[in-house]
């Protein structure tokens, strides 16, 4: 019995990973466009936290931005449940730079949510308690 032992396997497989040819690498310098679905959600944002359209902190009515109480992976949930503040640009920047202000706004938002919908639903949706 003769066995053929192959010692050179370079033609049968790639010893190094192939380069990926997907479109994500082509657009690495561009900012990702918002989807139409997300843009519609952002336009329909409402607030259970405020009845008047004024800055939550300084009560100004000029240059208002909508600010979600819970950002990151919970941003769309904040939009869905109305956990949105109106903030003027100056106060918006202050909130983004100050962790204690963010925490206070989150605590207030959770309190309003709990009064309207219940604490169990908050924990189910957001997965954490900030009170």
C-alpha cells in the first residue's frame, strides 16, 4: 500500500483571511444617513414630561431642541414613551457635559413614567431603575 502525503497545502486553502469587499469600507469617511423610519419617529416625538414648549431648565422659548431622557440604546424607547425634554441649545450643551444634571433628568423622567404607566413597565422596557 502506497500513501501519498501532501506537504504543500498552499493551493488548497487560504492560510490568511481574505480581504472583505463590502461597501462599509468604501464609505468609512461619510456620516451614516438616518433611515426614513427613524426620521419619522424623530419628527413625531412628544413629551409626557412637559406640557409647555419651553426649555425645561431656564424656561426660554428660543432655539429649542428635543432631548431624550435616556440616550444610547434606549433613545428610541424614550421617543416611543414620550420621555423627551425641550431644552434650549445652551442648556442642552450643559446637560450633555454634566453627568449629575443628566442623572436628575433621568430620575424625573422615570418618576413621571412610573406615575403614568407603572414601575413594572419601566423596568421591562428600559431594564434598569435610576431612582
